[in-house]
């Protein structure tokens, strides 16, 4: 899809989840539109209905930063959604990146190793797994056997049955991953590998296809993760993310121990059985 098409779909999706009451308007009778009407968004953003309609139709028109901010306020966008709207409107805050990188710098690999016994991995701009440490391979052994073209966090989440078995509360975690991927991958959205993966997952996974069309956008938040490991049993960690200096397009994800919990020790025992 072109950027304008994505912009149009994003605006429609965000408009559809709001009600007049959410933005201080009176609903009135005989409402057939799900969510806000176009004229209501135009009123709130102080733009013409025709202009806003053209924007939702993906027509080749441009909007100033002030207008984009007005639309973000009218649609009650949070900071991550606003940043996404800006990028779709031609105001990205990230520079050019190299989506095709398939290795992690040596310094990042050393960071992963130093994080042991906490499981940790690094993903690139396309969310490909670029490297991981031994505890993470013990947590998810299948990662080493994935073909390079599908060694990707989003693919694993939606297309690998082993991941569904491993991950506790799979639906909540999958939706969280997808909303973050949608926001993070915008700069590489036209990369053939990303486009092919999205197309394949839309055909393969009903959940992916349904949630992808909702255009949910989210940023990373540290949170608890539960895993059901064949040998170590139920494991629980706090997940945190690091961005290495000099490589802002990489993401190091680490599952940290919880005070008073022995998940890290049990995973280490599974990694080094006596």
C-alpha cells in the first residue's frame, strides 16, 4: 500500500473507535456511521469536510504540521499514535535506515552474552532476530532452526505453533507485538521482505489479518511475560528493551528476573542439566 492509502485507513480506523461523547459532541438521532462522522472530525480539527474527505480517500493532498496536530487532537491520539500519523503524513522523525542488515555488531553480541542468565535477543529494523544469547535459545530452541527469511519476531508470534504453546496469554502478547511492529516498521514498510511477510501472514493467520486492518499503534512498555517451558515449567520475567548507542535501529530485548522468583534459576538448570 502507498503511504497515502495507509494514512487514509489509519484515519478511518481511529475515527471508527470514537463516539460523539468521547469528544464532547451530542450524538443525535439516526446515526448510521460507526464512530465519528467525517464532518465531526472536520469540525473538531477546524478543516473543511471536503478536504478531510479527500484525506481519507487517499488523494494527493498535503497537510501542514498544525493541521496534523489538530487532527491528532480531534481523534484523541496518544503520543505514539500521533508520531505514526506524522510519519504517514510525510513528517517522519527517523532518518534513513538499512532494513537489510542481517547481523548484529560484535559489541551488541557481547551485551547479549553479558546479560546471561537473563534470556536476551536483538532484532533489526524488520524485526528479524539478528542474535541471541544461550538462555534465550534455551527458552525458545526453535529460533536456531528457523530459515533466514522467517527468522522474525512477528512471524514467530503468528506462524509458529511452538510460540503459541510457549507464550502465556498469547493473544494479549501477540496484539502488543503487532501494534509495536506497525509503529516501528513504518520506515521500512516498502521493503520487499516486510511487504512479503505481511502479505503471507495476512493469508496464513486469521488473527494477524483481523488485527492488521485495525491499525492499532503502540509503543514498548516494560511488562511481565509468562512462558510455559517444557523442561523448566512456568517461567515469569519482566521484559525490558534497550537501544544500543550508535545503532538506534536495533532493539535489545531482555527478560529480567523478578525479585523472589526462581524462573531464571530454573531456566539455567534446563540449560546446564547435571
